[in-house]
């Protein structure tokens, strides 16, 4: 008598044999897994990149929405165009003009945040096994999309001035020599997430020249570009190359993330494919959110509001850097970002940020381990610290708690030795982390 148990009856997921192969790449990000813990009031979260909208004039926003419902509610609450509201697309071209981009509204596709734009671009370009070039480290949300569509991610070295042109040339040559296809370079040139660095102006033309000569499309993701602390916005890559760059933008960081309004600016043939993909995914982006953002842009000093956000985030950046300077033990290194939300912290040799995280949460402080931002398991000695949401006082307290956990970890390692081999970022051909010389 066969007593072999029916394994289908013991599975937690009875549908596992029915899923498409690509679902194997759909995994929860380490950031999402942290939210349940990091949202507790007793925990200082230096983890999530949640914009701080405390300075937003909610009475003005509420009034604009009230007027929208009263005078245009029947339109706002109806289906709309798959490409997006024309008035908003016109206003988006005004926003992009601050970074040197001259574009026509017809080439703008409104999306549900820039995250959906990453998904749509990947959907129309990537076949399984195609290569996407990404900075090392790179944005965890984009890495998740690329993995879900079965792309092979090849990381390219960064340093304190952003993407390294020589490393990009080498990566392109290596991939082509292997017979694989490069579909695009994904890059966050301004106030990088997670590294906090900015692509130097003198490198931008070289990056464009390399990609143009090698036939590599650039996907320029720029949610933080208007949030520089001490200078005017840098000229976008798309400003100097229209045919070879798809530009992504978002109102999540410069207005409010709850509206979930972003956009893609694409060459005309690509735009057509993006609209078709958008219509397949959502039929149309939310009309109400678009019209609310449009009303805000039309009736409020949005550039003055961005200036207030910049000042608020600069104060929080200063609080974090000051706390790191005062409290972090020897052997830690970090960059000083000149915009955006993030600091990239490299730990002393032998300290694993992911392994240390449970002890940090016990000490009521949260961060994101560096491994979340690599497709190949590297980054164990690094962490991303976010300064955008907590108050300066909470930031300093969070760093104090983190420093205490790290000091205990260093002491344990000195006493008992290494529990596991290091996987330092230096494995990237001398790569020592984007901010390693800026501590």
C-alpha cells in the first residue's frame, strides 16, 4: 500500500504549479517587509523614503479639490484618456523645463507614479534574458520590476561623482561579448536612491556619447531632481538627447505621493507603445488625481512650495550628518548628499547590515540593508539611511540608537571573530561604495 503523502495537500499555496514562470521573480522588497515594524511609534525609522508633507498647505489643497468637485466633478470622476489629461501634460512640460527639457505635451504619458512608468517601459522592451544595466547600487523598486520581467541586471560601478563612464564602457563590451542584448541603461542621475550621489555635470555628456555610439537606450529616472539643497536643478540627460532617452518624473516627492501621479517623456514611437501598455494595464490613469494635481499647479505657488521642501530636507540632512559625525564609531564611512532623501553608510569590515537589522529593530531603530539595492547579493556592509521623514530630533535619536547597536556588534566581532565571510562592495573592481571618500 502506497502511503506517500499527497504533497499538494501540505502546500501553503495550492496554486504554485499554475503560476507563470515569471512570477518566480516577484518577491517582496526588504523595504516593504520593514514597514509593519518601522511604522510603530516607538521605532525611529531611518528606512522608508516617505516624503514629509507636513509643510504642504492642506487648506489650499483641500480648497482646490473642493472646487474641482463642485465645478468639474462629473469629468474628474469619469474615465479619461489613456495618455493622461491634456492640461496636466502641458503643465508637466513646464516642470521639465526647469531642467532644460523642451518637450511637446503629445510625447508625455501620465502614469500611476513613476513606478508604473518603469514597469511599462520594461514591459515593452524586455524579453526574458535581456540585459538591463543599472548603477551599483540601484533603486530596489526598479530592480523588482526588472526581475519580475526576467531581465538580467548587470551592475555598473559608481563613485562619489555618480556612474563611472569607463565602467559603463567595460560593462557594455562584456555583455556584448557574451552575446546578450542590452535593452537600456537605468539611471538615477540626481540625488541617487539609495546612494545619495549626483552624476557630475562633466560626466553627463560622456555617458550620453557612450550610449549613443553603442546603441543603448537610457531610462532616466528623476524623482528628486528639483530637491537640490544648494543649487539650481542640473540639466537633465534628456535635455541633450531626445531620441535616446526616456525620462521619468513624479509629483510624489515635490507635491504628495498619495495622488500617485508620474509621467514618462518618450520618443514618439515609444510613446505610442507606452499608451497601449497603459491602456492594457489600467485603461487610463486616474482622472481625479490628475485633475487635482493640475488644479494645484495652476492655482498654487508650486515652485515656492518646492523651495520650502528643499529647506526642510536640507535641515534634516544636516541633522543626520551632524549625528553621524558625532556618534558613529570608527570605521564607518558615509557620503554627504546635496539633495534628495538618502545617505549611504558603509560599515566596518566584517559587519553585516542585514544580519544586524533584528538587533537594531530591538533597539527601536530601522534602516534598509544594502543588499536590497543589488541584484547579485552584494552590499552586505552597507545600509541606506533616510532623513526625509523624521524630525531632526528623531533623526539624532535614531542615529544614537543605531550607533549603540553597531558598537555592540563591533565588540562582539572583536570577541568572537567573524561568523561569516565578508561580501564587501569592493568586489566591483575596486568599487568602495559611492560615498566612501566623503565621510
